[in-house]
C-alpha cells in the first residue's frame, strides 16, 4: 500500500473546513529552501471553539488520533505556545498545530502570508521571515543543526524575497528611550 501524501492528508481537511492556518516548520523551510526528509507538518492555526469541534470531526478515529477536546481547549487558552498534535494512525505521519493565541509573531505571519500552489491545492504559507525566526527559536531550544541548515538553504534559495529589515525588527526589538523608564524602576525594599 503506498504511503499517504503528508500535505494532502492534513491540508485537504483544513482547506475543506475553511479553518485559518499557515504551513510553517520544515515543510515551509523546504518550500523556501531545499528539500529534505520529514514525517511531519506544522501549522499555525487560528481556532475558535466551534473550529476545534469541526477539526476533531475531520480528523476522526480510527484513521487519526485526535487529542481530547479538553486538551485542545486548554492549549487554545494558553497566552502563548499552545500546541497539540494529530497523528495519522496507519502511517504515523504527524501534524503539529500551534495555536495563535496572543503570540504577536503569529499575528504578523498571518498578515504577511504567501499563497502557494502545490499538488493542485492552494496553501497558506507562513512568510519566510517567520519561518527563519521560528527555526532560530527551535535551534536555541533544542540545539539541532537541522534548523540552521534549513535557514542557510532558505537564505540561499529565497534570500531575495526575504524582508531583512522586518526580520531584524523581530530579532532586535527597539529599546525604550531613557525618558520612558521611571527614575527608579526597582521597588523600595
């Protein structure tokens, strides 16, 4: 039996549901850079309560493992870094879903996303600046060299379309002027 297509497996249901998403992670890095092997796809997803229930129906057992709705709701409630996974039971392919919540970089990515056509589908792709910034974050957290390889490949292949000043703004946020800070920022002892 042939291996299912990772993107069709997870993107098809999302597109049919009309849920707002962005493809990110290694798949986005490959589309902006160079191909490599991956068995997962990452999404930044904007979920409302009713979307979570529809999502659970679209990725239902026995074909998929979908976490309990209470878990998805709990991840949606986090101010930042909400995340859950859906697994395809037969193949073991995985989709990681990162909830938008109040993460400003997620919001920026939705405003600057790219549409990308692949395998007869149009997908919403996170902008390359976002993908690079998250790859840097993942490298800092886990130390895996694959993230740095992805960044190098993205810069080599898609460097001309990257908004370097916008990326620099996220890497080096402005420092408040001295007049903005109170004279003595520390509380008295």
